């Protein structure tokens, strides 16, 4: 297509670099190494099918946008600021790391690193303290992704002297003016994030991608536990695995359950109990003993103990 034909068709002029009118997306995908990133995400995270699909959609959008620019169909770069909602321990930080790699490999950010912060890293304690703190964090994050966990704590309308609004205003400016070299991810519980965005329409309008992270199922948490143990050169025996499945059923309804994070903490305690069991036995041990968690290591958890009877509690209270 010559210049006149392009103009008649309402297309922009061809690229001055004389690049081809066609782009092999499969070749671009391979050369950028996006497949490696997505495969790594599949290996690292169990389940989360809708999240992984959304990451693929974002990768495809960026790949197609780069192809459009290569043949002279340059447009405004896509908005990439994101909101991650979900309970703790559902893989939000891991996904942010993989998205940063995709952005870097496709040329949307320079470095592809992630700077993870909370309110305390951005908001100061006195007048004149917040702006330098926020700007220092933004400086470290430039060229990559700024991940703000529990972002709703930046806004505390009940406190007239709170300095969180100052940090938000600085963030808004940078998210708009330097979006070609910084992607901001705001993360937290879904209901609190919704209220946060309702109170900050400027932030809401700058967030293009909202990704919800579902809780893991009991079976997925068991699979996660197996993967973690394998990484540490441990394993459950058959009885311990069945006991761990019971443990998840008992632990999930209780306060402060944090999905994969709670699984990791539970496994750490089980390793402690295994170590004490072996130490107190004082016997010669082999690799099998050193790497195997048994049913006793699992069932020693306080979550398997029966709740004290109400009469016992009342008697104890009466005695105090």
C-alpha cells in the first residue's frame, strides 16, 4: 500500500524506518520470551485460572500494541496501572513480579523490578515528611512496578490531620505523567478497595485492569503444601497427607487464615515438631527419616485438640 492508498483508507503514514507491513506475532512472542514467563507463572502458582488468563490477555494486548507500532499504527500506549483484590496468600505479589517481567521484555518499562510497599513507606509522621518519603519510593520504583499492599490505608478520612492524601496526590501525578516508565499496582481486600476507589475517583479513573484473586480450594492448598515441601526436600507420608487435609478443613474457618501463607507457616511448625521428635528419640537417622513428616508431626497442632467444654470454662472463670 502506497502513501496515497494509506491516506485514502484513513491509516497513518507507514513507519519511516521502512519496517515490514506484516508482523509475525508467534515469532515476536518467542523472541521476547513471554512464553517462559507465563510457563513460570503456571509452575509457581496452583490454580488461579482466571488470574492466569487475565495475565495472558494483558501480555497479548502488549504484544499486539507493539506490533501495531512496528507497522506505523502508533497510538497512545495502553494504560497499565492495576488493582489486585483478594485475601492474603493468593499469589498477588508473585503475579506482580511476572507482569513486571512481561512489561520489561516487551519494552514498556526499563528494568522490570518490583518495589513492594505499604502505607508506612509512603506516609510521614509530620508536616513535610510525606512528600520526600513518597518521592523516594517512586524514584526506586521507576522503570518497573510499584506494588502498594493494603492501599486503602493511604486514605483515612476520619483523621483530618492524616497525611495519606498528600501521598495519593503525588501518586496521581506520577501515574499520569510517567506512565511510560512506571506501573502502579494497588492491592488489598476487595470490599475495602471498592470503598477506597469510590472515595478517590482520580485513582479509580487511572486503573485500567482489575484482577480478582480467588481463595484456594482445600485440594489446591494440599497441592501447594506438597510443592513447598518438595522445594525443601521434605514430604508427607500417606497418613500425614490425610491428616494435613483434615488440618486445612479445621484451620480455614478460623480467623487470620491466609491461604498459601498460612500453609507455609503450618509446614514450618510441622518441621519444628519433626526435628524435636527426631532429636528426642536420639537414634541414628537416615535420609528417609530426615525428609519425612509423619501423622504425629501434623496432628500435634493445637487445631486438632478438642475445644474445652463450656462447663470447664465456667469453672475456670469462677476460680479466678
